[in-house]
């Protein structure tokens, strides 16, 4: 049975953030709010938790997972960033974007796209998500909470708990945080390429 924490969206209660981080650190799968929609996540490198998320989302091995980082310096530990990328990232983080980038050796192989050796990276603009990552001391492995057969992420915490109460350890109710997933931009080529249009604007990124 999943635990259910109601956390203030602007001023997260430290005690609950600490408890949530402990659940993640112990290998738990959690649902939490971001600046685009609710996401499902676990600790980086937690193999069994990753497989459970794959099962919930019915994801294949080609799916690019996303590492949620607390800031740009942490992001650069897990993705190879050149000067052009850095300027673009600096202007659009934190924000509702996921950037597909070449992964570094710090990323577990099973989270990397098997052929392209890439990883999705993002810095969320959400106090709960950022507090959780800060408390955990490392990125959260995550993906949007879009269930099989659906086109939009789940948005209502009580519905999420009812649907996934036997498949996750914790659901964080951080209020309404949006209907759309992030905008996904591929930065592995000479020019940024739009992979998915979400709630992040792309005018400046794509020129």
C-alpha cells in the first residue's frame, strides 16, 4: 500500500521531504510533482525499481529515461556538455524541458539508450522536486506518468494513489502541476532537434 504525503507546493515541509528521500534511497518507487506534470521515479542505478517503472509504463529498452538534476553543475556530471549546449541549457533551466544528450560514464548502462548512448537530462522548476533531489544528494531517475493507452499524464493525486497504490511506495500530493509533459529537445546533432512539443516553448531553442 502506497504512502500518501501532502506537501506544500511552494514551501515543502522538510520532515516530509526527508521521509520521501529515505523511501527513494531504500529502493522505493515514487510519484511526485514537477513543473510540467506528475512523474514516476526512483534512485539512480536502482535496477529493480527501474524495471518496476518499465512495467508500470510498459516501456521498451529503447526508452530514454530522464535524470532530474538539481542544477547545471550536477547535469554536467551525467551528460557531455559543450559550450554551445551550456549556453542553451543555462537559458532554459530550470524549466519544463528534457534535453537528450550524450551520456557520461557516470550513468548506469541500463539507463542509456542502447544504440545512441544518450540520456535525457532536466532541471525541474518545482520546489518539491528540487527539494527532494537536494535531500537525496543525487539525481532522480524519472519519466512522465503516462499510463499505457493514455496520451496525457495522470494529474489527480488521489486518482494516482488509487491506480498505483500496489505498484509504488509513495505518492506525493503537491497540488495541480500541469497537464502536459516536458518539451523534449535532442542536442546530439549540429542543431537542436524537437522530439516532442510539450509545455516548454521552443522559439528561442529552435531559432
